[in-house]
C-alpha cells in the first residue's frame, strides 16, 4: 500500500542558505552542492527533522523526485565548459542520481 505521510514545500524566493541555517546548519558540504541538490537536501531535512531515529537505516521508506526540467541548467553549464576544458565538478551534477546521493550522504547510518 502506498501512502504519503509528509509533504513539504519551499516558497519561491526563499534564500536556500538562510533556510539551511534554520533547518540543518551543521553540514558544510551543503555549500559545495548545486541548487537542485540543495533543494533536495533541504526538503529531506524538513521531512525527517523531528524523527529521533533519522540516522538509522530504514527499509520501509522510498523517495520519489521529479522535475519538469531535470538538471537542464547543469547540463547547459557543463556543455559550455566543453568549449574550453570539461569540468568534472560540473559533470557530476548532470547525473540524475546526484540529488539522491547527496541526501543519502547526510542520512546514512554512522
């Protein structure tokens, strides 16, 4: 049986850095992420912030993410970098699983 337990949203125009300081504030890798990963990270933090066992491995959860444009901005930036020298730092953010990877990095069990 599929059920949605929680739903969160970030209002348009919200400063992601200010929201990060409010809901997480202790994960310096946040500042290395692109905008899409920052959004995924913040939404995850908002969904699980009140759970006492948030860092415990769970098998009863799934994450479904979708976007109208995917990683188009990153794809375009990476394409522009091909004119000079391909940027590995930009390439990694063109991968479709990078948002989930960053979310897992934060929530994986110690």
